[in-house]
């Protein structure tokens, strides 16, 4: 089985990712989740409870040829439970406090010329196991029902479609530790 080394992205790595992430066959599937590539202090909901944005973790798998951009990118926006006295508004002040349990909204992409080489299959478990996300209890991924590749890699890693997910269109998948 293939494994990948998923590491925290540097500014230079992100410049490399930016050279390919806009490929139409990639962008087609990223939809709303693409906004997590530009971290913002927004909010999220889990099981009807409002959560505040804690941080965004951006990770890459580097190409063996360092002259080439990273072969894969994964991003996790981490959200936490508001500490007593913290109000979750549309945007969060820098000093807003959030505690466990944490959840993360994730997205991932493989460089177009590297598809179908098992990188995606290795990437998702590496994301779930990454030390930077050790405190995250629940991972969410929004996947279009027609996105066969993403469904396969997510399901292989243990994600399951939410029970109320529609049969077609955008569906939410969940992985619980
Ligand atoms: C989804 C994605 C990450 C898969 O990466 P990958 O490295 O090509 O995936 P793998 O090579 O590990 O393939 C895993 C399985 O999916 C299948 N697959 C890959 N691409 C596929 C596609 N476009 N359509 C249908 N099946 C596909 C493979 O055949 C393989 O099937 P198997 O396990 O039955 O043998 C990649 O296609 C991608 O970056 N897509 C665009 C971005 C995206 O959709 N991100 C997810 C949004 S959260």
C-alpha cells in the first residue's frame, strides 16, 4: 500500500499548489470548500451547535523532484466549542476562546497529472492521522455524489455519508475518531 508524507505547507509550497489547483477538473469539485484555502475566521455548525473557527491547517505532499510543485494538498479548517462567555458571531475576534470537542472541515486535491496513482487513497488517512489534528474528534467533507474519485478515497479512509444526505448532489461525509 502506498503511503505519503504529509507535511505543513510553507509559503513556497502554497505558491506551488496555486499553480495547479485552479485546473478546471479540480476546481469543478472544490466548490464552496475552496474557500478554506484562504483561511478565514468564520463559523461552522455541528449537530445544530454553533462552533467557532480556531485555525486552518494546510498540508502538502512534496514531489520527489523539488523543482516541481507539491503533488497533493490537504486543508483542514478546525472549529471548536465556544468557551463560556464566548458568543459565536459571523466573524470572530482574535481573542475568542474555543475548547474541545473540535471538528474539522476538510478538503484535498491531487495534482492533475498525478491522479489515479493511489496518492489520494494514501492522502486521506495521512490527513486524519496528522499530529496537527490530533485533538480533532470529527472530520467533515462535502463531496458531490458524481465525484467518484473523492467518494472512493474518503470511504476507504472510513468516512460515511451523513444519514440525511441527499442521494444526489453535494453530500456531507463524516469521520468520527
Ligand atoms: C479525488 C482525488 C483526490 C483522488 O485522487 P487520486 O490520487 O487520483 O486517487 P487514487 O489514485 O487513490 O484512486 C482511488 C480510487 O478512486 C478511483 N478514481 C480516481 N479518480 C477517479 C475519477 N475521476 N472518477 C472515478 N473514480 C476515480 C480510482 O480508480 C481508485 O479506485 P479503486 O480504489 O477502486 O482502485 C483527485 O481525483 C482529485 O484531486 N480530485 C479533484 C479534487 C477533489 O475532488 N477533491 C475532493 C473534494 S473534498
